[in-house]
C-alpha cells in the first residue's frame, strides 16, 4: 500500500474540496469524489500521471473540477506607480502577495490569495506585486524570499508570512487586522 500511495497523484481545483482515497484489496487506490457536483476523470499517460514509473499501472490519478464554475479569482496587480494609492492610502487593511512568474510556490499561493480576497471582500484588499518588475518596493520592505504575503494597515506594514503556507495560516494573520475594522 505504501508504494501505491507514493505513486498516486490527486489534483483538486475546487476550493476546499474534500478528497479521500482508500486502498482496495488489490492495493490500488481509488478516489472517492466529494458530493456537490464534482466530477473526476483519469489523466492520460501523456501527462505522466497514469501508473507508476515502472509502467505497471499501479496507483490512480484523478482530477476534480467543478463543472460550470470558474474557481479562479484574479487578484489585481499593484506596481510602483499604484503602490501609494492602493496600499499606503487604503482605508481597509491590505494583503500584498510578493511573487514572480517563475516561482512555483507563488503559483500555489495565487488561488489561496484569490479565495481570501473573495471571502474578505469589503473588509480587506488583496493585491499582487511582481518582484521582478518592482524590485525597489520588494527591497524597501526587505523581501528576500517569495512568496511573501504582507499585511498593511493605515500605511504601515503590520505582519508578514513567508513561503507557501496553508490557507489557515493566512486567515489567522488576517483576522488580527480585520476584526478591528468591523
């Protein structure tokens, strides 16, 4: 069973979707899609997910997607020219994700920040700052690793979270600054 776990991959594009897998008597994993209109499909071998590297076909690969819904929420960009008006002069707390196009962990955090921007709409503003295009702002705030998510309130940096972290970590950080705005 351990080798079946090591060779299977599950990708979930639905926010907070529960995906469970259990081993059958043959030792292969089977994915159990959550209820609520989610459908699954196996990825073809061309994607490199079908079976294990030895070609034995062990393991399962499943992609879950919400049909009829676009789950991607675009977070607007902030640049050097818009930094003052969007971040420093904002009446609401602001979460800024410092990122770059080549950064894999940044790509993992992008949908999380997008979901949080929707959840905290009216209480928190969320923006992305490309560190390759705006290195002076990144340097000004001491950003040495990306992704870095910083919270600003009343024009001041209040907190920072570095790296690809769980959504719950960002929520804990955000909650310290949005509660007082209610």
